[in-house]
C-alpha cells in the first residue's frame, strides 16, 4: 500500500441549505428560523471534509454542475484544498439540493433532498482514473450497477499490483433493496441503521452477526447505531463493540454518520487495527455532534 497515496471518496456532492429552528415546525405554519446558511453536503463530499480535517490526503470523485450552486460547491472544495481534479462537470444540469431543518433543542436534522437531472458517475468515467495515486477507495452506496463495475475494475487491477493493493470500502445507508447487491463487494462494509432495519435487524450486534453469516468470508462489517455506538465483525468472525462518545450537549448531528465513516477509514488506511479504527470513528463522531459543522475536528489530533 502506497503510504503517500490518497483516499478516494466516490459519491454525492450536494448543496445543503440549512435552517436552524427553536423547534421543528408544524405543517402549514410560519416560523422564523434562528439562522440559515449554505454548506457543501453529500456523503462522499462530507467524508472528504472530515478526512482532510483529520490530516488524511483525499480526493472527491463524482459529478458536479456548473450552475450557481455548483460553483459554490467547487469553490468550497477548493478553499479546503480537497482535490476534485477528476470530477465530471455538466453545464445544463441542476446541482442536487438538500433542504435541512435543524432543531437546536435536540440537534436533530430533517432532510428534504432533490436531485432533478444531474447524472451519476459512470464506470467509463471512473476507469480513466490513475489508480496508482490511491491507497484506499470508498464508495457511497448508490448508482449500484456502475459501482459494481468500478469495484470489479479495482479487484482486477489489484491482481496485477499485489504490492500496491487498494482496499475497497462500501457504505450501505439508505433503506433501498437495490443496495443489497453490494453486500458481497468491498473489503469493509459500513452498514447504516436504516439499511439494517430494512433487513429486519434490531441492533448493531444482530446486524453484523447476521450479515456476516450471509456474505462471503474476508469482509469486515461495521455498523454504527447512533448513541449506542458502533460494532464491527472482523474478517476472522470476532465481534467488537465501541461505545458512543456522547457530548455534553447534542448541538448538530448533520453529517455525524459521514464523520464516523471518514474517521474510521482514515485510521484503516494507516493500517490501524479495525476495532481501534472504529473506536476512533465513534470518538470523532461524538465530538462532532457537540459542535456545529466540521471545523473543530482537527483539534482532536492535538489531544
């Protein structure tokens, strides 16, 4: 594994329009918000932000629009020195938008997402990348048919580059049956609570146990369960639970799951033990929930 390689995050970059309120609004009501702002969102995009704050070299790969929102997103990536050199840009499409309502009393976030016409990245676009630049590739579970081709491409590449083998991780978050096709892909699976519940699992321990029985050996399964923490079933079948790192007050949970995934991968890419990487992921995600945004995450490295 190349020590100086980048972590490549493949998935969505969208515009988040965030409004913070004293309480969640009732339907057909008129309520003044405490503040609002634009920010860059999307799972893979947020993964990059967190990894960068933690000092991990990374790159975002996905599709982006050249509309007003797209220029905001591009400028934000550039301002944080997050590489976007290989992204695919469209002139006549709208940037995806998430309208986010944050309840400041409990930190909850409610998201309304819109993606009118921006295409997902294709295998042909991904195949143009120079894989020698990367030490890890992470896929946000979406665009399943194309993502499967991308992962198969990496697997084939790995056969000819044994000394520079690239680990692959996949996130299955949304409760969509099509994502089950990705269960047998990747070296690490990050399973979200909503996806787990769709399959009838009631806890993170049950999730990693039952999924581990269903899919091939050699895959580590990681499941985060909010304030319960996270659980990993390692490739040898051993199971480890990491407790949540609860802040004194929950302020902002937007992007907490993305924070956990990115922090865990950042440690895994440094060849840390998986259970220690998951523990670090819980620590960073909890720290983030007690603060607005991702700006203060780098201070964790000083402790």
